[in-house]
C-alpha cells in the first residue's frame, strides 16, 4: 500500500507540474490558430513565432523523459533567420504541426487531468468527515452519486466514496501520468520517417569519416614504408653491391659494408614491426585487450591506474579501444601537464565503454590538432560515441562507447 501511495503521489506531482505546460498550451491555442489562419501574412515571422512553442514543447519533453526513464529526441533543425525560404521549410515541417496538435490536446486534457488528480487528495478526508456534518449540508448534497438524506446513507455512502477515490488515486492517476507522458512522446518525438532520415544522415557521415580515417591510415602506412623501411632496404642493397665488388680486392672494406648492410636490414625489420603494430598490435592477440593496455600503460612517463575488464570483444573493437587509449595517454603526456591518469574499460552487454581521465590543466579541444579528432573518426567508424569533458583547470575526461555485439 505504501508503495502504491508513493507511486500515486509521484503521478499526482507529475500531473500537477503538467499544468505548467497545459495552461500555457491552452492559452496559446487561440493565438496559434489566429497566426496559422493569417499564415500568408505572418509567414516571414514564422521562425520567431515557433520559438516559444518549441521552448514549451522542450519543457514537456524533459518532464516526460524523467517519468518514462529515457530521453525523447528533439526532432527540430536549427532555426535560421526570418526569411521566406526558412519560413517555408518550417511550414512544411511535420514537427511544427505535431507541436500544434500537442498544444491543442495537452492544453485541454493536461488541465483536466491535473485538476482531477490534485482534487482527489482532499476529497478523501472530505468524504471521511461527511458523517459528522451531513445534516448541516445544503439540501441535495451527494456522496457516491447518491443524495444524503438519512443517517444510514450518511454512515455508509461516504465510505463508498472514499473507496472509489482511493481506487482512482491508486489505479487511474498513475495511468493518467503515464498516458500524458506517452502523448508527449508520440506527438513531440520524431516520426519513424524522420528518425530513419536522421539515421541515414548519421550513417552517411560516419561512413565518410571511416573512409577518411582509412585513407589517412593507408597514407601513414605508405609513408612509413616508403620513407623508413624501403629506404633502409635500398641502402642495404647498395652496401651489399659495393661489398660484392670489393670482396676480392678489399676484403676488410667489404666486411665493413656487409656489417653496415646487416645493421640496415635489422633497422628496417624494426621499422617494419612498428608499422605492423600500427595496423594491429600483435600483443592484442597474445594477451588480449586488458594485457595489451597494461603493457601500454607501463611505458608511460606518468603513473596510470588501470581498471580493466577481462571480457573479450571483436578484434576490430579491441584494436579501436587500444588505439583510443594509446592516443589519449599520448595526449595526456604531451599536452595536459597531468601528474596522474586513470583508465577504465568495462564491457556492459553490447557496449565496450572506455574512460580515460587525468588531473591536468584541461582545455582540450578536438579542433586544435590534439589527436582527439582522430579518436572521434576512429570511434565513429564503428558507430561508437565519443564524449569529451575538459574544463579549464579541471582535468580531461574522455568517454568512448563502442558497440561490440552480444
């Protein structure tokens, strides 16, 4: 019973706060209808006119999201200036007309539901007290929809009324609150078509970023092979050719050239291993992501505390996670001035979450070439999400979520 009363009280509070949007919505129905009726004349000012409407709808979205337990996406594009093309785009926007429909429905139903829910609470003690003063009430007073005109009725009907009020309070009011939140989700959330359009745009953007990241990676590998490994192998081949010519006449000089060529080949192999690690670190296959990250942190100039999961993920996801942490720790060492860093990796169902935090000076900006843009591209290529919180003087926190399947 206590839990049911608490749920009813929360639902009543939700419906009561709904009056904050229902009353303005009800008062705004008339002006909105007049504005729409004069749309040809008022069209240039439409971008300005929808701003208070959107503010009211956003308030309702936040209220409904708290009750439903999940966010309601905002289906709006950013408003432009009060120009004819912007106004025409708004006029044909489904989101505008859904907002107008919500104003009409919520303005009436939200007001009725809020007043009804609030009125039930004082109705219960009022009905309880009726047997004490029913005889002094005006003629025709009723309880449980029956006129009180005798003591038997006065001693029974008020308690039936209390039972009905309690039933409505515990059963109907929570459902009214849920229905009101669902109404906001249906009318104020994006349509399936707009959601699909947004998803297509997002996938197009992430695929473009993936191709850009892939092209940059290929150019880096080509540059490393051309300027490093290939140059060392060409130099070794020249030394071997010179050593072959001098072998009979100057064996000591030929031996020196052979030794130099061997050193060049060894250096080329070292550079080749570095390039291979840049494509997919072999340590990931040998030790897994947790072991690879511990080895990565061991060579850092500042202490790094690790809190890692031993759960495995697909190879592409582990590689992305490894490079995200590596780039983030490199940024910490080069730019943050931090004395300590923390790395947390967790597998939560179909998501691999990564948090890299430091106690440095903050102020990291992905637009200033700090390596964060590369992290965003790499994560976006896997449909992941990147969030950076870096206030000045407050350290930097990098959060990454990578989908990795079930």
